[in-house]
């Protein structure tokens, strides 16, 4: 593979692309990009134009000559690709707004990757991942699929288990952010500490040891509730009960706040919604401003404002992961990959998010061992729910969708939850062909 | 064992005792009772007197001469016992009232065996079961422990796994009631059908086949939402969504309503609470009336009114189980017993509630096989929660109690849930010596 | 199903058929046979004629009018069948002779269902079971497949897991014989005792309790090495070391002698072989005599001499099993069926031989729980070997066949074992189309 | 821990010690040794003197000033130790000679770590490891135990699971040798390749990938049967059948030859035995010569002749492991450590030998995932046998010892195996106090 690398980015018109470009420029000496393709859909054409022109200006301002290609037809881009990165959003931010508004209106958490919103994001995204993989099988059968489309864990599980693309790695910036912040909180550098993560995407725990092998998790836990505690900025920082942290003896991820302080998180979400709309709507505005910036011909670097979005370091994680594969670096990184027993309380073929070694072999998960009962029960519940969601996303089975809704701790069971399910189905009709029949039935009723 | 049988009933002053006596009288020819002891605590002395006198009148009116002994010291009763049945309620109905009122007041489900109330019933009961077993080990080392003290599943798990009394069987009337009602609903007799149950106490599913081996579960499911659908009378009959039933392809138990239609069940519970107090308070009244009846010297049979209580058929199940052991009957019965692999998604040494054969060997669980993902996830969550509860009940570990509260789907996570935990701890102080230190701390705050 | 029953017996020309007929006659009142078909292959035509005429004479001498049909084309017999029983032997006794002679000649155990012989019996039989199931799917999609073709466990696993015929039950007479003999040895009747078996076909253990629930396994073990110890007559009765029996605390089956006293069993097998040929060759003679008897027009009952064969009670087990299904009897019987967790050390979808309830639902395995380490290791090894055998039987994969040979404790690993594998492949060429290519290669070499 | 390191070597009088010293000298800059203690028993006093004097000369010839202490009382050495390495041999080479001769005389494999010899080495060693750990708990509670006493896997399992010393790592040179040789065989350097090992000590498999992530295992397999194929020199190089290698798609370790080509390996062992005595006896001679060399006052480096012994690179592995812990290096190394799910076919708390990361946290196993059926069955059998051995080693349970003998593929089951067990018990009486009663009984018989 020591030839120059061809990268194809699906959803290339995303506002995150400049971060990706910056990451590749910074790593050019170790990861020589030959060709770069940004792919998007018709509706994203204008954004794709703006972002690809900025991308080209960024490369042109660098010491390296890389051509940025664009296309609305991924089949044009894929042939010969070494890495396909996915950062698309089926239905764009408009869809996310629905994912967040509709639950909120029914008094449930409106959130992008958790609860009802996360399930619908999976319903829209998984079939498209299937189609992308069909194309990859034909056009670039040796390529790696580096997914950072959310819900990243479920999308990765679908890609590997259901669509059979073993060379998939799922990414998330949550572990990255935790590592960066927490080390500082206890007066250490990130390099001094060893982090071990295990769980599911947006639902994991970690432990930390120092250079002397001493477990410093308890110290890290003392700072979890602080402003810089390691939780991404997009999550409201309702404090975890101290006794809960002490009892777990592991650091929960930021998204656990939705599960462990449910009423507080819900109330905050509804307040925010009343004040300024959903987070999606706020992002809509942020995006708008970003693209105005991107369009300025004088700009040839990633603008600072991009850092405000929850996805910071996402693209950096992607570049790092790609470089680790290309250079066979055996880099310790937390990714979504096949369990292989790393978490014995889940099936070996489930996709989990665990500390892994990234090398030319892909991700090798580090075995974690048995979880204490509470974490084990949570993980098993969440994975079972994910399985229902993935199966429903592929088959359009309404009953399974309802089972997933009923199990999901952030969705009310009963009539109200079912109402949210039905409204979301109708609202996203355009992107849910697998549920077409049920949607017709719902519309007729 | 073909000698006459000595039965010791702990909590003998319970209003259910007459049903038990009736059951033993009806089965005397197959199960010759030699001696019968009713044991209760000082506070239950008067009830014990009333109920034991009725019991003796019942036996005297029968063709059999059985002496009913009473004592406030179980160590007097236990020597030589063949079967010890447990139907006691630590803290009496007053404690149950607190279990139900306090959550209700915080907008959560107030229920005897589910949610916060069920957890506290476990906290109060499990240490006492441990003490009873200590006494049995010394005084009647060959006796069977037939537990129908709630939460029956957790109490049985504590008895077998934690206190090492392998000869324990946990009973519940929910499967009995389902079998009786459902067969009629589809125009069959109970004998024509084979029921297979699997899950946890108050959290199980079942499938039904007919004499020709045809799966008639779908037919049974059509009637689940009817008045006679198989749910015990003490549970509000909010209908299950049809699509959920269709998707599960198994019959959920009545208690699943709390989990699958949470808001509706909660609203009903709060309404009832506002109208007439908690169910516990209503029962208080029912109990009062029952004991007035029991005290009438002319009464020498089980009065009809007892049937109104949720525990109907409970004692009958106990007599049936004892007779099946005594007579080595290999009776198919649904009980709480060691899993042994019957549900492969749970540990072999977990206690589960499954269709079993009851014989002189005790309970032999019938293997169910793998559960579909949703049911598997639910069971794994609930069992993990039970493990935290049992461990906390024995050790008084507040952090684990909080973890159990946080996981339990019927308890709000976050501040409000923690408040309920703390109030219940203080309210039940007298019966929670294992939490004494924490309770002092809470009271001081 | 309460209509009259149609039975189709594949391999109907077997010398065991009269026992089957006798079993059906004896049970006619509970299991009314309407029609009976005996199917065999061209090479078995003459035997089929003799045996079917005897069968008809037996029915004619009974109070019941049942017509025995014969055919060489199973597709003529299958339509409308309720039960298909399989007792065929691909390649007849001649094939068995090779299975036993060839290993013996190389100094390894020559035995019908264990070691190299058992593996080759699987290689020949499994593809034919696949074809029978293909026909059943088309012609009698509701029929039960009652298999007693050996190796019964592997054939049943192939039928259920590989060919998808869930309504298959695998039978063996070894548990039957053990139960009959052992109860007498300890001065009890079979009815007084409860047997629990678990393991694999021809590789299981059991425990025994009496009417009082007391474990009497230790007593049974005292008699295992006696002439009437429970081991079938076809197995040489080399005694088990007492300390081994004491340590296991479970009764091994007769076939365990091959594994636990390997040299002694091998030496006896070779001695026998030198004296009078393999057991197969002795059986050849017994068969010849039996068929001379069967052909006598005056005979209209099962002749006593049939009892000499190792398969005694086999057919009786089949009749009993069929009746238990037909009458929904919930009969406790040891059969090969889907594990479903009954043995947690094996996969839930593995086929195991365990005490089960036989009813219209088929077999419900009784959960056994965890095995002690030694038995667990043996079972896991043997099941893994079976998996290799079954996969090789279907695919003709020589490497997997060699892996199975290498693992099998009764086959020498290394050159000599490989030689036996190769010779058996060539010897059975006619019945091993799946290995055709490899056989050509071996013949060319 | 960045202070100077105190090393205590139990069995310090071993002929391997100079390699250990050399390793520490070579790594002094990264691993500053402050103090070094060599501990041995009375019978090894003279060897300890010779070897410690050589060790001191080696340090004196180096640029570093390290004092080598000796003692016959480990309690004198242990206080304040950072690393305790164990390389002792209970009963010295004389005991090994018995382990090898006695099985050989009965026609079974006489080998140091496999078969009957390996089991007895475990019986003698495990209780001593328990005593060492008792002393460590008291005198150096924070020390790491780096075990290279054989059978390394079982000793490590006993140390971690039975004696509770979590900070134990078990070492072996087999993976080291394989990596060194195999890379050269396919024209690569060791650094270019990634090895993943999984299994048990002396019973593992591995796969190899190159810098491009391509699986080159098939290429490595082509050279396994060559002189430099990766098998340690102490193992006779009977070739593996090619079809077996092709089917496994993993590289078996050298010790697999005993299991996969049993007759050939046995015959070679017996031939060698007839020619020149057991390998142990040959080693006796080698040892004698080595100690003559060591005693020469002019020698102050590790003599070349030490490389002839099977244990080459053992001590190097130990130094490397210690340095990786001390320097928190996250070094990829194959060690015996807690499974934690890395091999899902074995219990999470079993000790396995797998590729791990060695850092200040100890060993973190890399998850391997599910094994193909044959390897899975082998591993499960061997681990179950190990469990019986370890339990018998601690309790002196003869029945369990016999169960282990019966299961072990390299020991004949039946009378002859039992005879070997009994003779070995008597022969090793002095070192087997746990079996004292049984040994008396055997001697009396
Ligand atoms: Mn994320
Ligand atoms: Mn109940
Ligand atoms: Mn058989
Ligand atoms: Mn070694």
C-alpha cells in the first residue's frame, strides 16, 4: 500500500471537511495523498462546491499538490479507492431537526444519536451504507471504510455484520475529547496516562492508569462533573451523583448523562428547545455562518469557528486512524469494531467501542474482561435495542421498531412513545422506503 | 419421606393462611400432615392468634386430626420440619404503604414488587431470609424452603446463591392465573394446553401449544388485553399495543404492563393514590375486614372474600408444589429456581422463573433456548439490577442501591430517584440495620 | 392429529423391523396406525420382501387390520406421512465391516459408531438424510423425523442444524438399557427412580435419584462394572477404575469405556477381530440366521433371537417416542435434540442427548447445568469433532476430515491415522460422492 | 517506580541465570537494577555459589555496579522486591528424569511439560508457588511475579486464580523463537510482521500479517516443517501433515507435534530414550559441563554453550517483560495472563497465552475472537484438563489426578495410565506432601 493514497469522502460537502483536509495536510509526509474525492448528493451540490473549493485552496496553500475532485455520483469516485470515509447525513440537518423536535414535543428527549432521534438516524442511514458497500464491493473491493456517520456504532454493526464489509472501522470523538481533557484535570499529559475504554458507541466507560501502572480512575472521577470534565460541549453538563461515580469505579461517557440523570437532561433539552429551538436548529445557524465563511475566496485554512460544533476532533480521529492503518502503526485508539470477546458479556460478533490497536490489520480490540453487574446489564440492554433497530432499519419491520422504542430508556413506553414512532415515520417518509407500506397505513389512518 | 409431614409457616399470621390450610386439607390423602406450625413476630401476635384459631377450626371440621401450633420464636418451630414456607412481610402492611406512597409522591410508580417499592421489599426481606436459613441449617437441615415472600425471585436468588440453601423453590401465582384464564379464552381447558414460561419472577413470557403440538400463542395473544386476559386483578389492565404483542410472539406477563406502558400505568397508579390511597392502603382495609371475619368462632372454612386479594392461588401453588415434592410427581409448574442453562442469555447460577418439573429432586427447569433480542436485553438488564439489589440488601452498600435505582426502568434516574431512595431508607430505618450508617448520615443532613 | 397415523420406515428391510411392528401392535389402542410403509433400496429388495411379509403376518395375527406397503422409491411412500423413521445403513453391513476392519488392521479401534468407523458412517449417512429431508419438505412437510440411524447424534445435528428439519428426534437404546438394568441392581424398580442424562449420543453421563429425592448415583456406580451394569451387550465390559467413577460422581455410558480404558478396549477389539472377525462380521452371520427365521411362513411374531443384537429396545424407544408425541404424553425420555442451554458448556443450537419431555411439541430438554471440568472438556472436544465431521460429510472437505481424525481420541494422530482415513475413503468410494475428487487423487497416488 | 529496581530470582542457581544477567546488563540504561538477589534451596547451594560468582563477575565486567546477593532463605531476599522471577525446578533435574523415564518405560511420551511429566511438574511446583506468594503478600506486596517455571501456563493460573496474585505474568520462549525464525523464512524481518498468538502455554496457534495488513500465514505454514520452521530445538521435528496445516489456516506451536503426530513423536522419544536416556538425562550432562565452565574464574560473560538448551531466549523474554512494565512500554508480547474474553471459547478468568500489551498495567490481552471448531475443542479439552491438574495439585485429590490423566491426549487411559500415575506419585513422594496419604496407600499395596 506504500503507493500514494486515494481517499473518497461520502458526504464531502459537510462543514467538517476542512478539518479533514487540515488533518491530511498535517500528516502528508506520513500519509501521501494522491487523489481526493468529495462526493455528495444533489441537494448538497452547492455546499459541496463551496467546501471543495476551500479544500482545494487549502491544499494549494500547502507544500503539497493534491487535486480535490467532486462528484454527485459516488460510483465515479470509488474505483481504486484506498479509504472511503463516510460523514453523510441522510436528509441533511432538516432531518435532524425532526429527530429532535418531534420527541421534544411529546416530552421526550430530542437528541441526535440517542433516544428516538438516534433510532431514526439509524433507520435513514443504514440502508444507504448498504448501498455504498454494494458499490465498494464492485469498485474498490480492497478499500477500508472509515465511518463517522452517526449513530456510528449501529452503522458500523450494520456494515460489518449485516453487509459483510469486514474492513470497516467506526469512529467517534468522545473518547478523544475525554482523554484530552481528563489528563489535564489531574495534572498529567495524555501521554503519561493509559486509557482503557469499553462499551458501545456513545455508551462506554473507561479506566485510567498512570506510568507506574496505578489506577488513577478515582482521581479522574473527581473532575468528571467539572466544566472540563471530558464531556463534549454539545451535551448539557448535569452532574453525575457522586455516589454513583464512586460505585462504578469507571468513568462513564458524556452521553451517559442522558441515562443516569434523565429528568434533568430532558428538562434542559425542553428548555433549550423552547428558548432557541433544538440543538439541530442552532446548528443550522452555525452551519449557515460557516458556509458563508468557507465561500470567501481569501480563506485557505480551517476557520476557528468550526471548533464550536460537537464534532470537533472527529476528522482528526479519521486522519489518525487512516495513517495508523497505512503506516501499520499499532496505535492505541478507541473505535467501533468487532467485539471478538473483548467484552465477554456481549456476543463475539457484536460491534463494540473499545480501546484497540490500529494497524494495517485494522482494529485489534484489547480484551476488557467482565463488567460489574450494573454496567453489564446496561450494555446488554442497549446492544439488544441496537439489534432491533438495525434489523428494523433493513427490513422495515414495524414491530421491531416498536420493540426498540419500548426498550430504549430515553423513550417512554406506551401510547406516547408509539405516537412519536408514528410521527417520525411519516415525517421522514422520503428517506424510509423500507417502511413505505406502514407509512401509507399511518397516513391513511 | 413417606412419613407424616411437618410444615412450618413463617408469617403464619398472614391473611392468606386459611387458603393454605384449605389446600392442605384438600390434599390430605396424598400429603398427610402430621404437625403444623404457624410462626410470626411479636407485632403480629394478635393476627397469629386469630388466624391459628381459624386454622384449627378448619382442621377440626375436616376428617383429619391435625394440631396447629403457634409460636413467636421460629427456633421452637423449626426442629424436624420437612417444609418451611415463608409468607412473611417485614414491617407488615405499614411498610408496604411506604413502599408505595413515597414513589407515588415523587411521580414514580408505587408498587409492591416493582420499581422502588420492590427494591425496598428486597432490602427488608433478604437479611431475614438469611437468618431463617441460618436457623434451618442448624435445626432442620433437610427441609425444603418454599418461598412465596415477595419479591419472590430475588428472595429465592439470595436464598440459593448467597445463603447456599439449594433446597429452595420460589413461588408466584402469576403463571397459575395466566394458565387458568388463557385456556378458557381460546376455548380450551388448561389440561389441553402446554404452557412454557421463561424469564424472571414478575418478568416472564410464555408460549402455548395445544394437544397437537401446534403453537397457539398467537390466539392467546388476541385475548391478552381482555378483562380475563390472564393478568392478576391487582394490576391495572392498560392494553398492550397489538403490534408489540405480534412482534414478540410470546405472551408477556401482567407485570410487563408497568414496563411496556409506563406512562399509562403510572398515571393510573397516581390517580388511584389520589382517590383512595395506594393499593397497600386499600389492602389494609381489606385485611382489617378479613380478620374480623376470621375471628368469628362460627367460621371454619376459608371465606370467599379472601379471593379479592392479589395473592389468590398463591397458597394453592404452595400446597401443590409441596405435594409434588412429597409424592415425587414430576409436576410441570412454573417456579423460581436455578437457571442451569434453561435461559442461555443468563448465567447458569442465576435464579429464573421457568417451567420446571417438580419432584422429590426439587425443580428441574425445562430448557427454553435463546430469547429474541428484545426479550434477551430486558431480561439481562433486570437480572443485573436484581444482582445489585441483592448485594446491596446484604452489604448495605449505598452505591449499589443507587446503581439499582438508576437502572430500574420504573424509577427515574437522577436527583428525583435519589431522593426517593433516601426517603425510603429513612422511612424504613427500623428494618434496615445494614444501611444504618448511611441512614444516620441522611438524617443528619 | 387424532386421525389414524401413517408411518414410513426408511430402511424398512432391516432385521429390527419386527421389533418395530411388535411395538406398534402392542400400542395400537393408544396409537392407531392407519398405514405403514417399509422403504428400502434395490440392494435390500429381498430382505425387504422377507421382512415385510413377516410384518404383514404379525399384523394379521393381531386384532388390528393394518396394511404393510413396500416400495423401493421413498417418494412413493412419503406423501401424507405423519412419522418417518430412519433405520437405514448406507452400504449395508458390508460397509460396516470395512469401518471396523480397516482401523483394526492399523491397530486402532474398529467400532461402528466411535472412532474412524463412526466418522465414516456419518460421511455416508448424512448426505442421504439431507436427500430424505428434501423429499419430506416437498411430500410430507408436517411429518416428524424419528431417527435411529447411527451415528444418531451427528445425523440428528445434521438434520436439524444443517438441513433445517426442526421436527427431528434422535433415538438410542443406551439410556433405555441403563435405566432398566441399573434400577434392578440397586433393588429398585425403574419407576421408583428418576434418571437425568446429559451429554452427546454414545457419550453421556447420568445421575439417579430415588422417590425421596436422594441421590443414589453412588450406589448405582458400585454396580457399573458388573455384568448387568447397564452397558449394552455389544460393548466389551472392561471395568472402569473405581477411583474414576468416584471422582466423576456421575454414571458414564457404556461407550465411555472406549475412551476411559482405551488400550484394554482396543486389545479386546483386536483379539476379537483375530478370533472371529469384527463385530460387523459376527452380525453378518446373526443377520443371516435371522432372515432365515423371518422367511418361515409360520412365524408371525418377533423371534427371540433378535434380542441378541446390540440394537435391542431401539425400536421400542421409537414406538414409545411416537406415541408420546401423538398422545402429547410429556414422557421423560433421553433423546438427541437441540440443546437450548440444557448443557451450558455447549452452544444452544448444538444437538445433545439429554433427558427430555416428549409431547406433541416434540422434545423439551431438561436443563442440566454446568458439568464438572473433566466432563465439560470431554464434551466440548467431542462436539467440536462432531462439527468437523458433519461439515466434512456435507462439503467433502478432506482437511476437515483430517482435523476430525486428529482430534478423535480413538484414532491415532499422525501418519497412521491419515492412512486409515485414506483407505476408508477409497474403500467407501461408492457411497462418498462428496469426496470423489480426493478419492481419485488417492487412487492415482 | 522510577527508582532503582530490586530483582529477586527464585531458583537463582539455575544454569539459565547468566542469560538473565546478560539481559539485565544489556538493558541497564533503561532498567537500572539496584539490587539483585539469587535464591535457591539447600540442595542447590553449590550451584548457587558458582552461578552467583559468575553473575557478580559479569556485572563487575560491565560499566555498572550491581551487587549480587545470595540466600537459601527467600524471606531474606523478598522485602522490598519490585520483581520476583521464578525459574526453580522442584526436585531438580533428578525429578525431571523421573517425569520422563517412567512414562517412557510404559510406552507413553516422557516429556517435561506435556503428558504425565508435565502434570507431575505441576503437582510439585504449584504448592511451592503458593508458599512463595504467601511470603510475597507479607514481604513485598507490590511486587510483580514473573514466572518462567514450567508448566508456565498452569503455574500462572494457580498463581492468579487460586493464590490471588493478580500481578503475575507467565513467560515462555516458544512464541519468541517462532517469531524470530518464521520472519526469516519468508524473507521478512520480525519488525515487518505482526504476530497474533492465542491459546494455552505450549498449546497455541498464531497468525501473521505483513506491513500491508495482508495475511501471510499461508506462506509461513509452507516453512513450518523445515529445520528452521520455528519449533524449539528440544522438540523432535516430525513434519505436520500438509493438509492439516492448510485446513487450520493458523500456525500450530511446536508442542502441537506431540498431539498431532502422536505415534511418531512417541517412537522418537522412546528411541532417544533407548539410545541416550531421556532428554532430562542428556540435559543433566549439559548442565554438568555448563557448571564446570561457569566455575572458571576467567569467565565473565554468558558462555555460548548455554544456547544449546531448550530454554534459550527465556531469560531474555523475562528481561524484556520487566523492562516493558518498568518503562510502561506497551510492548506487544505473548504471555500467559488472564483471558478476559480474548478467547471467548474459554472462561474469562482462565489463564491463556495470547498476544498482549505489556506496560505498567501488566498484560492486556488482545482479543482473538472465536476459534474454528477443531482448535476450540482442543483448547477446551486442554484447559479442562489443566483445571483438574491444578485442583489436584492443591488438594491432593487422587480422583481428579486420575481424571486429568484419563483426559490427557498423551497419556493412555486405562490400567497403564493409572500405573504411570501411581509410580510417579511414589517416585516423587518427597515433593508431594499433598498426596501423602494416597502415596502411603500405594506403597502399602
Ligand atoms: Mn460520536
Ligand atoms: Mn408473585
Ligand atoms: Mn445408539
Ligand atoms: Mn515454555
